[in-house]
C-alpha cells in the first residue's frame, strides 16, 4: 500500500488540476508524462523539438509548445530559463505521482538481492547490524541515501562498573549480554567514597544482572527495602543516578532513537552548482538534528504502507528540496518500532524505490520478531 502524502494546500491544488487536466485531450497528458519521465531519468529540461520525436502521436514542435503553454498555466511545468525546455514543478511531480505513476511489484532480482544481504543468520546477532545493512542496501539500490530509524535498543545487563573520574564525577560502564559497552559520565552525590562505588556496582551485578534497563528500573522499585538494608544512603542514591543516566540520556528524552544514514555520497552526484550544494548542506544539517529522528519516525507512524513526501511537503527537509520515501516496520506485537526509507533529490525513481522500501520494511518486521 502506498500513501502519497501531501499537505492540505497541495491536495486542493492537485484536485483542481486533475479536473482541469481531464478537460484537455490525451496528447496533453502524454506531453506532461514525457516531460516528467525525462526529468526523472536525466534531470535535464526537455525541449519541444526533442519531445515531438518521443510522442506516439504526430505533433509538430509548434504544437508541442502550445501544449506546454497550457501545462504551464496549470502550474505543472516551468521553464528554468529563456529558450530552455521544460521541467516539472513540485506540484507537477506530485500530480504525476498521484495520477500517472504505476507502482509495480519489486523485481525478482531486487527481491533476491535484498533477501541475500538483509538477513539474520544468527539469533544472537546484534539487531544493530541489520540496521546498518538495510540502510546500505537501500542506498546502493536507489542511488539515494538509505535511512533506518529505530528506537534505541535496551540491552540486557551483563556487568556494571563505576569508576571515579573526579570528586563529583564517575564513569558508569554498562556491559550488555553481547559484550556491547556503553559509557556514561554521571554526577556523584557529595561525599561518595570509592568503597561506595564498588558497593553500588556489586549490588547491581548481584541482584539486577540479566535484565534490561527498563526491567531493572521496575525491579529497583520492588527492592527498595532491600536497597535500604544492603546499601547506605549514598550508595543507594548512586545506584538510582546510574540507572537514570543509562535510561537514554536527557531527562526529557522519553523515547530515545537512533538514525542510520548510508550513501550520502550518492547525493553529491549530478549537482549543478552552488545552489544545489547549499541545499545538500541544509539536508545534512537536518539529518544531524536529534528532532529529525523523532519526526522521521512520526512520519512513518501516521499511516500504513509506504509514504511519499515531495519537496516542501516534507516539512523536515523542506529547505533542501529533497524527497523522502519512508515505511514503518513492526515487532511481533504489531507495534511500530522503526522506519526505513530513502531520501534524495526530487527526481528519484519513485516507481522503483517505493516497492523496494516497502519490501525492506516488511523484511525488517519479520527479522525484528
């Protein structure tokens, strides 16, 4: 299922244009389609002389120019400069995606390539490895940048240590069951001694190892009395501070996420000048912002299937004029836990990338269960 997302204003415009275009003859639709397909293929304007040779019906360059003029009045195409051919506008691209684009099934070759690369041969294999592979596969096959966003993994605790760095600071070392290590600097309560650091770590390792951090925090509430009897007040505070720090970072970060982007170099291809480079710089800046990770996931969560955002329809990357194709993936309880997608210039090969993103999201759902 494909959801071709648009703003309310754009939806109203495209509805009006659909009515007006239906009043034109078949050749207008064919001229428009050829202009868009040429743009998606080469990125270059298509002139009336070249277009007249591509059309299935016999039209002179002068007749083609008349049709182009009608399409310009509808806001579907424009001329980038005097005496140039025509390019689709953003509204024209949206209209093409809605009214003309045929999304087929993923080819057997592409399906086999994704299956071969995105697989989990070992259940103990860290799921983060799948995320990296999935983003690389989408990047390589789309020639855009592959995106994978996921809720930050909550590892099972294997071992905990506290190491003093300064009188009021310590390094909390968290070791997961797959030997992944996370280090966090925490503020120490006043007067904490080295023996209390050791006592707090020993308590966590003895009572709470083998659980995820969410489980540990819940368990800690149940063993408050045990904590009071086995730890002094300062050590108890240290345990709780350490767990709060490990919960994902900032206190207001309710659902920490991570964003994996592969194939940024692909976006450098075909840049025409300083304006394109500035837009690309804006895109990279957006991708580095923490808010973008949460926004990306929310874009995918608001409806089933693949969603297409073109240019400024995508508020997240509107300044860079990029397009985003994104789909959610789910866990065994049918909860959305992440999203996969492709971001690139507006002349992405939408018809090919949509089923590619859709299939990768379905595969990630199966592997995440």
